[in-house]
């Protein structure tokens, strides 16, 4: 049973009724999969995540926060295996999307956005201190605290996935010494409160005109400064520096109501936590952008570099890190990082489905035809009368094929082989690659495989994709017959 079918069954177990519709919610930087399920009682969000320990952390934290009347989604139902769960639906509006919609100028923020941010920083110390006192830290994952090990993971993430992939020069031994000195400096602040870990504008939903909070499954013990740094220096939110100062002061006033608070000490270490958060984020941009070839993530790099420039000009981190500072100065001085655009390509992928009865597709680009995959060894929906008038784009056929393990294995091989060529073609500046799928009638298996491949490549590469199905009248046959 595939993921969508399992989630549909989970929904039925919870609600006692069938789902009327299921829509996949676009993902971002995680491997979790989210779906909106609409039924007779309204809509809910269903999630699948193979990392069960991460799920357990999220579920435990969610229930704890709800008991304290904090605005987080209610957990409605979980699978026995804890790899799936159903949540209250908070809608689609995040703090970031609200900010982007109401923003007309970089240095001007709409009054409604200002009110939302002020409310968010008022609630943050409630999560960190009041709820944090009794939170089940034993379920923190992957670490119980933002300790030296966690910090070194983040700093090495930056080193391996940003510096090395972006080809920034550095002395590795000296940089490692600076990383250790930096971690030692940050650990002068005892990690004793709940640290949300990914407290940024995309993880704050706007529901009924108020902020609600999601994606705290990475929470652990940590310093108060980290989460505020994450929010204020959230790259693409690009908050004006004076507004950051206003929010910092507002947070300090709110935190003073929740705990004994040394403002001077908080401010002394704040920029250090801003820096480690920026470096962690740049590692993520490099991993998703350079390594996984998802250009959207590269668009955040100029904003991160702008924040690094602000930190260097402020010079508020009182620990000597000569190699790290040299690396940051080199990044700031490099114009390529200040104007990074999504990697574009002139490559067009022509993805076709066809019937072997009518012949292989013709290649008009002169490149020799690219890939031709034979789908006739896959289970055939065309043998069943219920699918006779349907195609590989219809839900019944899609569900039939997704249930078959042979189809999944076949497509995974296709994705791997084709991705290798697409990367190479982009690097070499080629403009055309043809990928064709054939089956007996050109209606079910070939159409499904073409559509799934187009979705996969669209998510992975920034290329133009054309889809042609022979059954729709876009008959690409060349007349070269092949009976089967």
C-alpha cells in the first residue's frame, strides 16, 4: 500500500468516513510529506514521515503545548507505527507569506505584520521558559540539548555543504580550531530552556488572524538567544535592522516576565547565536541548492550574506576566530554570492508517451532520441474493463499503478539514470533531451510513467519540460513498428 492509500485509510479509521479529496501540500526543506484531506467534516492535514523518533518528538511536544493552551495544531490521530498522523488544519498562510503579500517596500512593514511579529516574540519565551520547564526532554531528537556536538554538526554542515561546494578557500585545520573556539564561547551560556530550533517565519502559521506554531520536532534544551536569532535573521524575511532592534527589546521585556533575566549577558552572546544560525542556514542552502540541485534554495544566499555583512560591521562577537572571519569576509566580498540567482538552464526536456503499435517517437532536435523506456513489463491496467476508457493521468489508474512494487522499482531506476544525464546536459550547456515511455496502447502505463517522471524532474531541476502523449493527438510516432 502506498503512502497516499495508507493516509486515506488512516483518515477513515479516525473519521469513520471516506476522504472526498486529497491534495499534496508543497514541501520545503524536509523529507516529511504533508497532504490536505477533505471530507464531510471539513479538512485536516495528514503527515507521513519515516523517521519515527522525530515524529514521536513532535507528537509529545504538541500534546504538551496544547495542555498549556499554546497555539499549536491539535493531534487528532496517529498510526500504530507512529509514521503517520493527522493534525488540525491551520490553513496555508504563514507569517512569511503574509509578510510577502503585505510588503511594498523593503524598509516598510505593514502595521498588521508588525503586530504579528510583536505577538510572536511575546509568545516565544512562553514556549522556551514556562512550557520548557516541564517539557518531556527525554524525547528530544536527535540530541537532548544544543550542546558542543550539535554546534559542531551545524558548523561542519556549513563547511562541507556551503564552503566546499561553493569553492570558498580556507585552511581546514585553522577553521576547525575556530569552530571549537566558537562552540566553547557559545557554551558559556548554559543550555537550560526549550530551544525551538527552527523558529522562523515559514514555521509560524497565521490562523484566525493570530500566530500558531508548527515544526518544533527538532526542539531541545538550549540558550534563549538562538530562537530569537532565527526569527530576526530569517534570510528571505529580510527584516529592517531597526525593526530587529525593536523586536529584540520587546523580547527582552517579555522574557523578564517569565524568568530571572540578565539582559547584559543576553546581549553579549546574542550575535554569536545569530552567526551560528546563519551558518547553519547557509549549509542548508548549499545542501539543497548545490548538492540536491534545487535552485530555489540558492535564492536565499544573498540575504544571508547581507546579514553576515551586518554582523561583521557590528563586530559584537568577543572571541577570536581569524580563519572563520577571513572566510566570512571572502564570502561578503565575492559579488557572486551577493547576486545569486536560481540556476537556470536552456535545457528542454521533451517527455513523451507512445504506443509501440504506432512506433517510436521521432526526434526533431537532432540529438538522437535520448531515452526510450519500455513499460510493457509493468502490470497493465488495460487488461481490466474498469480502466478501459481511462488514462495514466486518471486517479484510478494512478492508484492501481502506485500499488505495484514493480512500478516503483522501475521508476526509481528511471529517475536515477535520467538525472545523471540531465545534470551532465546542464553542465555542458545542451538544449534538448528526449525521454520517452512506450507501452502496448500508449494510454496507461506509458502515460503514468511520463507524468511521474515530469513531476520528479520538475522538482529537482530548473529546466523547461514539455509533455506529449500520443493518445491526446500529439502522436510522435516515427513509423518504426515494434509489435508486442
